């Protein structure tokens, strides 16, 4: 499969088309709406399914095989906020709290983009290693802590504890980490009894979830004009740089084509769930218009439509 086939498969996949339908619904001012309970239910189902399957797969791997990818994920969680903070401060002229908030968002990861990447690489016939879900909570927590450290001056000490508790106990981390542990302890035999529920309906649930997120992201498009050209350029260029870095490191540590592409996608993604929750508490002076518009309105759709095939093609190139 060449690069054009990879791009075509991404653009015409049910996932991308569902997201595009959601965008179109908002732009056309349709009355299509998702109940909050349905959105919450779908997100819980998807995260639990990923965690369980990852835990089952992790149980079949020697733990030593996951150690280096785990360490690499932590390193990315430190490095990405560090360089983005410097760029935003020195080149973008952003105030300290805004630069730190954006750095935390771009070091942390999007669980939806991660789920889409796993499904996409599966469709390409190059699935990622089963322990890759372990990378998500490691990068998420490390990046948010790093972002908060970068803006440590002038913050109340109590905000630290509250923000970190919300990150660690938040839905994304709790379900993924809990699902990993459950799947690891249950193993393949225990998972078999629930596999029909968590395996077959997964792709359909993901399409519905992305349909809703397409509507949400489209509501942020108009904000792109207000955040300035530099931030728009940053929200596109940073994912490309981070995605290339993650894919190169994934290849260097011996991950498969699919595993390196998924690690690259994680590095390229920006959080719009866990990071906003932590930043809202710990950095109240940061402007939500900056970090929400950049992460959800620009980077998320860019990665879903353009980034996934790019990182997959780049990983394929690096693997020869």
C-alpha cells in the first residue's frame, strides 16, 4: 500500500466521514444534537474497550518489552511541553500562564485521536503493539505536570493538589488505567466472555462519537480568526513536528510500523479533556480561548484528516 492509498483510506474511512458529517451539520445549522448522556456513555465505552484490550495484550508480552516504550512516552511528556513553552514565549510573545497552558495541552494527548489511530492502523493491516494504551496515561500525566511546573510562579499551592487529583482521577485516565489492569488480570480467557460487547460494536460506537465531536469542533472554527495567525500556524506545525519526533523515536526503540505511527500520533495530538480540566483549576489566568481553540478547533481535525495518514506513511518509510 503506497502513501496515496494510505491518504485515501483515511479520508474515506467511516471515522473521518462521520467527523465530516458532524462538521457539516453544524455549518448547515442542523437541529442534530447528541444528548449529554449519550456522549458520556460512548466515551466510557470506548475508553474501557481500549483499556481492556490493551491489558489483555499486555498480559501476553514480557513486561520488559513495554519498559522502553513507557520510558519514551514519559520523555515525550516532558520534552514536548518544554519546547512548545519556549517557542510560545519567545516567538509568539504569549504571557507565562497562556504559554504554560498551551504547552500542557500539546504535551498531553487526545484519547479520541489515539483511539482513531489504533483503529486506522488496524485497517491498514499494521496494528500497533498491544501495550500501546499504556503510553496514553503516562504522557498525559507527565505533560500536564510539566506544564504546571513551567508556570509554577505565583500559583497557590492548593491548586496543585486539586489539579493533579483531577488529572489522575479523571475519566480518561481512570478508565484507561483501570481497563488495562482489568484486562491484564483477567487475561485472554477472562476477556473472552465480554469480547462480543467490547470488540464488534467498537467501530460503530467510534463513528457516533466522532460525529458528535465534529459538531463540537466546528463550533470552534470561528474562533480561529480571533486567536491570531501565529497560534493557528502553531496549532498545525506543532503536531507535525511532534508527530515526526514520536514516530522517529518509536522506530528507534523497535516498535512496529503501526506502533511507531501510533506513538507519533500520540505525540502530535493535543488534549481537550484532561488538560483543560487541570489548567482551569491551576492556571485560572490562562485564556481558554487560546488553548481550547488551538487544541480542539484546529489540531484535532487536522490530525484526524491529515495527520493520521502522514504519520502512518512516515512510519512506513522509516521501516523501509
